[in-house]
């Protein structure tokens, strides 16, 4: 069974330079981690080293995406200038290693019309299979109407959007994710909890704001087993009577949202997700290189899961290939 990884991050030196111009101290935890840690070289590598890591993990094809915060903390002009070059870099990696790499577009969300145009170029000219966006753009949550140009383009193209976490806005970070020593503060705000709560809340806000009623064919992918919100759908259903939506909130998770593990190899979460949204809504992601699967562990996670062959096929390759087959080029 061919195994696709859908949350496989990379970085360019041009993006690093832009981050440093905006924030010379790299105060945002994920920027510092990406630029000044033992994973920096892995993020920059779209060649032999990454392919070796994929082979070691048991991943056949990686869908490359610009790592968080991407271009979304930059001002509009700089983000626009970088989005084309960043996507061209992904496209070059795909050309050099066809079959091993695919691409998610990086978008200048600070300029939604330009981002929508770049998404169209990335899909129709570069052959990308959608975009990855982070949950906020310069402090604005992505449910805001100003971002709906991006969703309109994605729906028209039938191209999915991978909604990735981003660091909560400063006021939220200060209120909830401070008071301890580093690196505890940073991890609490990001990979331990804050990231995931924030991304799950973002997709919930998208539903409540009517994004999926306005764009009913839009498909969003959530990592890390649905970014917390998936586990509270029964409780969230209390809001259904307060809203003027076309369907109950939980139904959008079964028609418009796919879920990946995002590097959290838990059979408990897999079972819950299967019961909540079904096998047709689950795909695989390893979250490389923040999480590094080794000695075949990505494939072994699914091989050892207590699921039947049809379900395993759905998760490893069939859901993704069917989704990609529907993209309008």
C-alpha cells in the first residue's frame, strides 16, 4: 500500500531572511526552532537527506509545505513577493523527484486576492494539490470574511486546504501560556496544547461563520487528530440550536473536513476518529521533521492498527488519491 505523508514541512533561506528582518530575535518559538535547532538542516533539505528519512519512515510520497508561520506573519508586500518563489522551489523539488514529492502552496494570506491568484497558479500551472495555511494571519483568525477569496478559489479548483496550527495571538499567549520557565512556556503554547486548541477553534469558527455553507465543496484537512475539537463534537452540538447553519456542526466534520494524525501515532485516537468521522475522512501525515518516524514506524503504525484492509487502504492512499483526482487543473 502506497503511503502518503501530508504534513511534511520544508523551509527556504529566503523565508528565513524575511523572518529575521521582521523579528531579528526570532521571538516566536516556532521560528527559532525552525532556524536555530537540530531540525533546521532537515527543513532546508529537499534532496537526498529527506528521501532517506522518508525511506526510513516507510513513507512513499511526501506533500511538501512551508513550515509555520510560513509567510503569514509578514506584511502583504513581502509575503506576495515570496509566495511565488517559495512555490517555485517546491515545484523544482517535485520535478527533481517525481513520485516522491507533491506540493501544497504557500500563500500570502495578508493579501487574500493575491493569495487566491497564487493558489490558482500553483494548482493549474505547477501541479500542486492544494495549499497549507496556518490558523491565523498577522493576528487575524482565518474565518474572517477578508480571507474568503482563498476559500472561493480552493472550492472552484476542488483543491484542499490543510489548516495548520499557528502560535496563539500575543494576548492569548500571555494570559494562558506563560508563568513557567522556558522551554515549558513555549511548548505549552505550541506543540503540547496551545497550537492545537487554537487550530481547532479556528475551524469551528469557520463553520459557525458560514464558510462551508457559502463554499459547500470546500475541503479542509486538520492534523493532530482534528486539533482537539474533534473530541468535543457531542458537547459542541449544544450550539446547533443557536445557529442558522444548514446542518448540525458535527455534520461538517463528516463532509468537509479530513483528519490526519500529524505525527501523533496513537491507536486510541485513531479508533476515536474512526468512530467519529469514519474511514473516508482520515489520511496520514508524519509532521516531518518536527516528528521523525524511524525504522518503518510510519508504516508500522498503520500495519499494526486494529483495522481491516479496506480501512487501511483508505488511510494510506485511497482517500488522498481520490481527493486529488477531483482537482480541476
